[in-house]
C-alpha cells in the first residue's frame, strides 16, 4: 500500500535523478535519490501504520464478541 505522498515523493525523486543525469548535475541527482528514498520510507511507515491499525481493530472486534 504505502501513502500517496510517499509514492509522489518517489516519482519526484526519480524525475530529479533523471534530470540530473541529463544535465550532468550531481547535486540534483543526489537530491532526487534522497527524495526517492524518503518516499519509500513514508510508504513503509504507512504500511506499518495500516497493519497496526488492523491489529487494533481485530482486538477490539474480539473484545466486543466476548
């Protein structure tokens, strides 16, 4: 899953990296790589958050039934 913001940051990072490659701008390539990695981290954090929320909901449902 991941967050939409994370996916956007990944795409933005890839675009910056490509622009840095085309213009031979190492700074832009590095900035793009950082954006891409940050986006991936946001996505993973979003996935973990979703799993925790699902687990909490499952426990709540079990407690309601008991």
